[in-house]
C-alpha cells in the first residue's frame, strides 16, 4: 500500500479530534445540537489551521444518519454511515468543493449555482464549499450574492479564505464568520507527540520543539516537517539532525554573540558570524 503523508493520515474526522480551535468547535457544536443553523459560514485563518477540515466535518454533521440509519443532524458524526465515509473519501454527491484559486471566473460560479436548484440526491443537505474565496473576481462575487443571501433550505455555503480583507463586505455580511487561530507551539508539540507515539517513531522533546516553532502556527506545516525529519533522521527524530535540517540556530551561538558584543570583542563577533555562515545557519533567526 502506498504511504499516506502524516498531514493527510491524521486529518481530524470529527470535532473532538480538532486541535487548537476550541472556540470554533464549541460554537459549531452548540449550533448543531440546538439546530440553530446558519445558511452560510466563512472560515478565515492562515494556511494549515483546519479550514477545509472544519468544512468537511460540518458537512458530515449535517448529513450523518448514524450507524443504524435513523440519526439526525448531530455535532458528533458517526464516521461509519454512507454519508460520513463518502465525504471522507471525497465522493459524496451533495458535497462540492470548488477551488476559487483555479476557478475564479463568473462562468465557474454560475455552473456551481445552477446545481443549487436541485434537491440533494443522497444526503439531507447540499453543501457548497468554496476554498480561497478571496480569489474570485468581482463579477463572480456579484453572481453569487442573491443565492448566498437566500439559498434553498437544503443548501449550505461554506467559504474559506486566508485573506478575508479581500472578500467584499457584501459577502461578509451574509456569512457567519469564524477566525481559526494559528496554533501555539505548545499545542503543536503535544499533537506531534501523540502522532509519533501512534506511528511508533522515537523523538526527543527538543527536536519536536524546534519543529513546533518552525511551523509558525500551522499544524499541516508541522506534520510535513515531521515527515521530512523522519526521512532525514532515518526513522527517528533527534535535536542535532532536526536542527541541521531546519538550519535552526543553536542557542550557544546567540549567547556567544551577546557575550562578544557586551565585551566589545569584534574579532569574536566576526568569528561567530563566520561559524554561522559555514554551518548554513539562518542569520535572521539568530537576530
């Protein structure tokens, strides 16, 4: 069987597995439990924090029928019914993902909206997910405004963007907006420890701390770097190899520089800078 990268293998399948986005999970969970459902959601945030993942879990929550086939709308999708498994594998007829970065024109949006007049074929709701929605042209935005404001009761819109400032106010005002936060390094570190334990890969805490900081708030980046570090380290993660892979600066260089500057020792400063350059370490992160 072909290898599945960690970022895809450990993509959350339900709200309980979501990491670092408690405020969004709580709000959506309460809305689903009380069935006070908005018709359009906008998820904003940097890359790799879970916008597409939340969209898929929401689609499962709206369409899940439970293991016995008699379930209703739920905040805890079962993961085993036809709707849940089809959405996970990307073949659910009533869940459509449109990448606005490559389908940004009015024709593509109109083709999507033409499907809105038809009731769901397989599920309880049709869900239209438009990723990187800020990339749509002004004409495309205008074409979807009316349907976005008053869609049929069986249609839900989910919009996702890394740049909400470029989304017109007329669209923002029609959506329930959630901002997914960048992950704290401690949150990323804890999740990486769980993933590597499941993968049975040995890793020291310092190497994971380096990866957690290098990910800059993105869980996907952290898992991709972990994949790279496992390959680089021959199946295990150690601080020295991870530091070499990332070009991260050893604290001793920083302390040596500060000490040299405090003593006005120009020769030591130049020597330390040369050592950084020779080892391919980042001058910017040193500063």
